[in-house]
C-alpha cells in the first residue's frame, strides 16, 4: 500500500467504533492493519443494520453499513481468544507489530495473558493503546460505556439542542457518534506520537485513553467560558455562545447558515443585506456588542434575509467573503461540486457487491499519496493469509 505509514503494522483487537476508527485512519495512511475478530461472530457492528450492503445481484448481504463505515483497508483474522491457540496467535502477531489497539473491558486481556506487560516481553517496542469508557483507573474503571451515555455524562448534551422552554428544546446528542470518533482521533494521535518517541528512545508505550476524558476535553470553549466566568453554559440551539451573528436563518426557500467571524466580515455582511448602517451602530459594531444585543440584531436580520433564496444569498455572501452555506441533507452533500472535486466519495472493489462506496480520508499527501483499494474485509477473509505468514495454521 501507499501512504506515509506503509512501513507500520497495526494489530487491531478493538471493535464497535472508537478503536476501529483509529485503525481505519492508520489503514488509510498506509499501515497494514490486522483486525482480529471473534470466531464465527466478528465485530458487533457487522450486525448493526439495516441497512446492509447489497451484492452484485441486489440481494442483501451480512455487511452492515455501520461496519462498512469504519473498517476500510484492514485484513480480517478470526480467532478464539478463549483458546490457547488463539492467544498464542495474538502473541505471535504482537511480536511483529508496531501498534496494538484494544477496547476490552478493563482487566480482560490481562487475565488472558495479553496485557501490555505480557506482550512487552515479546515486543519491547510495542505501542499498546487501551481504549475504554472510563479509563484503566478510577471508581468507574470496570464500567461499560457507549457514545450516547458519554455524550450525556461528559457535558456535550448540556450544550447541544434547543433552549429549555422552546418547542423541541432539551438535551440532544450529536447526529454521529462524535465521542467515539474523537476518541479514535486521539488514539491515532497518541500512537503516532508514541511511535515517534520509540524512534528516539527505543521504548514502546502503553496509552490509557478514556471516552469520558475525551468528551470533557471536547468541551473546549464551553468549558473555558464556565471556568472564566463561573456561569454555567446553556443550550442555545444553533446560536454560537461567543461570536455573532452565527446561527441558522430563514430565507425565502429554506434556511441558511451564517458564520460571521469578525467585525470586518460583519461590515461586509451588512453591505450585502443592504444595511450598511448596522456596522456603524454602537450596539452592533463590535462582536462583544452584537453578543450583548443579539435579540435585537437577529430581529433585524430575519427581516432582511427573508426576501432571497438560499442560492442567491450564498452567491452574494461568497462574493463578499462572508462565510455562509446551505443545510444539506446527506444526499446533497455528495452532490456538492467541491466534494466531488475533492473526490471524498470513492468506489472500492468488494468481493460481494463488485464495488462499495466509501467516504475516504480527508488527508492529502503530495509526496506519499494515499490509496483506497481495500474494502472493509469479510469476516475472516485474511485468516489463512496472515497466520500462514507467521508459520501458524488456522486456529479454532
């Protein structure tokens, strides 16, 4: 494979989303990612449908869309980790791997003899990343977790959704498993940092990464708003807590997203909507003033924006350098000329369906370009290939 990590091997013992998302990032970057799955069952997400991929004759397969979203570019090996043969195979794979990803319940792999201290004996340079809901230490270290509950516990849902008392108000989760995804991103950053350190020191690493910690880290400006002011952030719907005007506004044929980021952009915005006086009005001239007087400002903006279409406003704002855009449904995202130009959607060969569509990595390398030629694997598709290379037979 191409890519800057073509010299790296990853042993992926994880399942569901967070760990596999990290593994897919590394696979996209060219790493040889070996996905170990439960014998006869595989990753839980293989069954998380419908929808399921259709084969070349239009019949549904057992490949769920959820699974297909997070396992591109890997090789699948079926192993029974309850058997000595399966555990021996993991040890043999770990001995020849650079990175190991796992999201077993705290202590499970240690009881199998596959914890970090065990595998460090066969590979002192191994970078071992443990992804759990709450971390390897602390009062909830043994508890299971899913993205939805962590979005609630970690504070994200307290600042996502409409204000209390408004129609449809109340806590909302993000529309994708954002904590899982960001945990996978942090895991990728962590293992690559550890690899860089290994190049300098020769030592491997054990990374302890908790979804709850990630969720708290993601609070970003909302957390700091609280820490600076002592005021508890509240749900504001689509309104930005610090920068205005940034919201969803009705226009003649739907809604438009406006993200005016500074006073210069606000002046250009005011010119486009035909109210240049707003930029000189003390109540609106600065961002701080606009935040303080938002209710009055938004009343003016709603009236001013009502007379044109989404396309007309987007064209006018783009010409003036004011960030704006439509609210695309998922199908329309893939019709966007910019997305098509960037080739974010690719067709990859698949043994059942002929090809499978994939939303690929947004990373573009000039000197080590990425290739997307390996579909999410079938369960156990590469068991014989991988184990025979280690001098092992298929394990049951």
